[in-house]
């Protein structure tokens, strides 16, 4: 039975999104670099009574990520929804990082999403349904976080390109843009943010949204054009 795959699963948004989809009865696959962390996340999902699959991969390693996704598909089938939640978050200013460090950040913030989408979306399109949901951020660029600002801008553009390519075939591509630090009990509580992913996944095609922006005071949405 197809379900949800969380790529870049972690203890914040990734955990909450996995549990949100599991509460609806969807099997869950978790992909992350650390097998130890994956087991902890899986233990948080299993009590909800759905199958849980784990696979390790560094999202910047395209062959490893594709192999992990093949493991997921072999276990659960082509997922109903794929969530890309990986990011390299660090403060850096203009001229502070060498180009190689920027490329490393780009490989995580954008490259892994491109690899995952290119690997999963064609099968979703052939089926005529599916969701590709990307965790965005930095709705406005910040000079204190140059590599992340560039990465999130690139991720937003990637979502538009994926929508152009796969939206007409029934694949809903959207970003959940989180405009602040995620922490339980704050306006950026991961359980609250996880609701956006479920809402995007369940939207009827004629009401698809391309982006939801979660801020401290309000949540805004953009309607898909594809």
C-alpha cells in the first residue's frame, strides 16, 4: 500500500509530518543520514499502527538517495506523497564561505530535492496522482544566511519547474515555507506546521496551492498556476 516518504527526516518537522500522515493510516518511509536517528523516529511512528520503513542516505549523494528510494518503493510502492525536508542550515555572510562550501550547501538544499523528484515523479505522473511537498524557508533573503537564502530561493524555483513538468499529469507540487525557527510550544510548533502538508496533499486539483507560508503571526497561501 503506497504511503508517505519523508526525505531528510529529523526530530522536528520530519517527525511531526510522519506522525500526521500515519494518523491517517498511511504507511510511512523515513530517509535520513543516520541509522540511529532513524530508529528513534520510527519508534515515534510505530505506535500509530502503520507500516514504517527506514532507509539511510546522504541526500547530496545522488546514487545513494536513489537507492534508498528504490528500497522504499520496493517495500511500499510508489508513494502517494514525498516530502523533501533536508536542509543545511548555518549562518554565513557574503564572501565568508568558499565556493566549494556553497556547492555543498546547494547539494543538500536543492540538489537532493531534484534527485528525489526526478526519481519519483515520473511514476506518480504515470499513475496520475501524487504530491511532492518541499520544506521551504527564507521568504526574504537574509544577509546573515547567504547559502540558505540562495538554497531556499532555488527550492522555490524548483517547485515551479516541477509543477510545470508534472502538474498537468496530476502531481501536486508545493512548498511549505517556514519563516522562523522550529520549536515545540512556539508559533513555529512542528505539529502545527505538519498540518500544512496534510492539507496540501488532500486538496482537490481545482484548489491546489503552490505555497503555504507559515509565519509567526499569520499563514498565507499562493494558488498553483500549473
